[in-house]
C-alpha cells in the first residue's frame, strides 16, 4: 500500500502539476550573484521579467552561499532543505497524534509525507524554489519549545522566539508571530524574537547600508515588484477585493483596512482562547491563517501556513467519539479542505468572468482560510465544553466579541504542555 501511494504521488508530481521551473530560486540566485559582482540588490530583475528581490536585505545575506555554487547545486540544496523542513513540520504537527493513535510510525510518516507533497502550496513551494517551508519550520520550532514537555525542550525553552525572529528577518510575514507572543503574554519569547529580528536587521544594515535604505523606504512599498493584486494566485483578503472590483476600479483601501482590523480582532480573540484552552499549536495555526488573510499578497505557495490548521482539524476529529456526528463532521471538513488545497481549483477561474461562480471559485482558498480562522477547534483542557467546537462559536457576533475581549487577561492556570 505504501509503495503504491509513493508511486502514485511521484507520478502525479512529475506529470500533472504545472512546473514553475524554480522561478523564485532564479531570482534569489541571480540577485546574490549580481550583488557579489558589485550590483545593488534591488536593481536586479530576472531577465525577461520585471520581477526582482522582494525580501529584506538579511534574506540576501542568508542566501549568499548560493553565489559559491553552480545553478544545479543550488536547486539540489533548495530541495534538500525543503525535505528537512517538511520532516520537521510533520514531526511537530503530527507526532503526538501518531503516538496517541498507536499507529506504526514509519508507515504513518510515509503516508503523511505523501499527503503533504500532494498539497498545491507544498508543490508550488518546491517548484518555485521558495522558502515558505523553511520559514514555517522555524516558527513551529518555537511552538515546540513552548509546548513540549521533554527534558531537552525544557532546557531550550529560554531561546523560544529565536526561530520566529529569524523568520521575520528573512521575510516580513512571520513578524505577526511576534505579535502573537505579545497577545498571549509570552513576553520573554516575544523579547527574544524581537531582539533576534532587530539584530539580524542591524547586521544587514552593516553589510549593505544602501540596500537596507532602499528596501525600507522604497522596495517594501512597491507592489509592482510582486505582481498584480487581482491575479488569481493572490489568495488574501486584498486579492479577493481586487478581483471583485477588477477591471472597473482599484479596491477601496478603507474597505481593505476595515476588513484587516476585523480579521485581526477575531484572530487575537481566538488565539488567546486557544492558549487558555491549552492548545498552543492551535494558536500558532490561527496566526498563520491570519497572516495569509491580512497580507496584501498571499500567493498560493504561501498557503503552507494553513498546514498546522489542517492537522489540528483532522486530529480533533480523531479525538472525538468513534461514530459520533462531531467526528464525522470534523473529518469531513478536514478532508474537504485538504482535497481543495490539492486540487488547484482556483486556476479554473484564472480569467474570472465576473460572475458569481467565478468569484466563488477564484477565491476558494480565501474561503478555506476564513473558515479555519473562525471555526478551528481547540484540543486543550476545555475541549469538551460548549463553545470550543468548530461550529459552536459563542454569542451572536464573533467579530464584536473579538474586539471586546482581545485584551482580557488569560487564565493563570494555562497548561504548560499539550498532549
């Protein structure tokens, strides 16, 4: 069975998906080579395109070793790092479930690896030569440090925040996890993350002051460098609005800002509830979902941040009573969300006709993100209480509740670890 699944996934990955020909890796590789030849980081454009380097200067420093290897070696190293990151992600997200269910570990991990590779965001990350899986692994390493009850984790918990700080210095999106640490009163970890991100940024200024000035004053604000906001691959709140108004007008900045504020209120409320319930991984998962929604640009390959939420949804179903309606409902939605994220369905509406089917279909991954943000279940000490299930949100208005309660203090009896 395992061999058949591996063969099926391998054949699918080779023959079915559109290959991106390591487009983003080309940009990284060309940028560091151009920089080493005396050029400026943000002047480089991939030949034949208007796409250049869009990350902070510290990311170019991290990628500098690529300038010392050939192109095919850079591809091989990129894929090897993705495999290592994938292994870390699966271990952190799924190992507790595998142990609890009593599954044979090698078999379970083999099946999970195949399912993991089938996801479109994972396929695109590998095919583009992107860094998303590496950033997710860095962030989840901090989640492991904050929750694991192993002796090694207890010795290392003082450096929790290191992974988030490094990820935020490489790319801006993970900086929301620093806010998460503050919202959930993980002040020491927030301090570590902030210090690491700030220190890395200072190192980048020391290495290339002009590049740092250009990025923070010009390149970061230039959306033309990343592509059209209305492009179907942009599965964020901003992308949804852009497709809704295209081509008649630009999306309203006020509507976008109000939507972002409401999304962040819901996120802060639910993240605090997750931690109070003892489910730190759910708090991290909700933060990844929020990052995808509020970022102006969330390409499909960025949606690897949804992976922890998919695991939690499936795990919550497995925890429920065998044969019960809650188990069936949770596993159904986990399977449906997973299948849609494997399907590349949004590309059917690459040229949106403006009708209702086109609007619904072209934003399919946005709807999944919104559903997970609002309904993701928690698995902690209050798991069985009414209101903590994915279809039992308390009160008539979750959004207003989020705004009202986002700053309430957490319970003093938050569990130190999650089973």
